C-alpha cells in the first residue's frame, strides 16, 4: 500500500472522550445537581430543635418536680420540727382521723401533730363552755360521768412535747377513752377550776 492510499485517522480532543469524563463542577458524580445549601441548613436546624425538645422538656420537668418535692419536704419538716402548739384549729380531716369533735364555741384552740412508724398523735387544747364540754365528750364517745376528779391522764412524755402544766392548785379531772385499732384512743384531762369555762387537754393517738 502506498502512502497516498494510507488514510490518516483524525486525532480526538481530550475533552471528547467518554471514559474518565466527569460532570460539570458542582454536580454529583451521577449527574444529579447538588442539594440546596439553605435546605440542608433548615433540615439540620429542625433536627437540632427536635433533639433539644426531646431532651430539654423531660429534664426541665424533672428539675421542677424535684424543686417542688424539696419545698414540700422542707415545709413538712419545718412543721414537724416546730416545738409547742400551733395557735390554730386542726383541719377537718385531722379532726376526723383523730376523732376530735372540737365544739364550735371553743376559743384559744391550739394543736400539734406528730407522726412516726409506731403511732400518730394529735395534741389539742381549747377552752369551751360547760355545755361545749358535754358536746365534746359525747362526740368522742364518752361523758362527763367518766371524768375522775383529781386525775391527770396525760403522761410525762406528752407533757415534755407540749409544755402543758398539770401541777397542783388546779381542779383536774380526766379520763381515757379507748377504741380498737386502728381507731384512736384519747387521753382527756380537763381544768375544771372554772366549771363554766373548762379548759380541755387531749392527746389522741392512732396506731397505723
């Protein structure tokens, strides 16, 4: 074959080859366009917000609950640690639990409650009228006839807790009204120095 008969093969430019070619800058290797940057940022912010809410809300709830429990515990401790009687009426529930039907005309009402694993005690003191004393004793389940002249039924342990005085120079009368557990038993002592305005001292003890 002569040189004239030899056909020259045209050279191909490097950019026209199919092998090793790639897409335009910024496009994916598979030809897909790159994700929108703002969309990516927005998705990440939403994900971060969800994570913060999932973690933050329960944690905040626990913190609030713990704070409330601590405050409630401190209030109860303060009340339990307070020595002496409170110048107030016990709640209706407390009166029902300890079976203390304080007459409505009572004045100078004071109370104090203690609780432990052995027993719960309610200490109550109030002044009433002769008729009010009868109503109280009847409501407890006893009567004036059960009061023994000169008898103090409240023990030394309870005296130390309350600071009550049961010494000489006072006309004392007392009785113990017993109930079957779990109902409370009441130790009742009355200052009868002024029969028209007796002062009632009660320790009602309930065993869990």
